[in-house]
């Protein structure tokens, strides 16, 4: 549910550390904060389902493959349904470093992440994702508090809803 704070049992970096806390927000609000951070030259932790619609050339685009024509069937699941059925999960963490915004419309066109697979992978070690791909396969962005609007920060005062470690949102392969 949007506007709610979640905590996933055992989702942390060290055994005796604190679990990570997540605030679930609509994608447009997440984009606003990520854009503010990038405009201020501050990169962010970013996790996504990196293997989906990936060609190996560093371009992540939901139009890279036409599975519906190939298999002669529709693939109607939305992001929520893909998460609930473990079809999509956070599989890789990277650093979100750039955004391309159309100057006329103000709409986001694509994003760039710095990857850890080396400079021979993607474009000089970076992946480019379309805005549509970002919406469908982005799972987490860690934004510095200074880029979070006051009304959104207030939501973090809620007591987190504890989710079990087998929750689909914990599905982190790396």
C-alpha cells in the first residue's frame, strides 16, 4: 500500500544490525526525488530486476523483445502481480547516476546506472534504461533525506509493518 512504511525481517547488511525500512510511494514521487538528487550531483543506491528485457548491450527497454508475437499470447501481469508471483524481484543493485529529461515536455525519457560488471559490460560499464523500464522493474532507490519533501518525510514516522523474510519484496538474489 502506498504511503506505508515496511520493514522486512532479516533484511540488513550485518547480523546484529537494523533491518532496512522502506516507504512505498507512487513511481512519480520516487522519480521526483531521484531527479532532485541527480540534479544536485548526488548518486543513489538503486536496485532492480536487471535481467528483464536486457539485450546484453546495456539497454534495458520493455520493447527490446516482442514476446507476445513470438509466443502468440498476451502477458497481462502488471508490476504488482509480477512481484506477488515472484516473476519479478530485486535482482541487482547499482548506482543511479543520470537522467534524460525531454526539455519541451519535462517528461523523463531514460535513466543511467553505473554497474559493477566492469567497463566491457553495457556502455562503458553503465546501463541505460528507458523510463518505461524504470517504472516496471525498479524496486528500490535510496535517496538522501534532503531530497525528500517534508510531507513524505512525515510518513517515515509511522511504525513499520513487519513483513516476513519470504515476502516477495525481500527477493534479492545478489
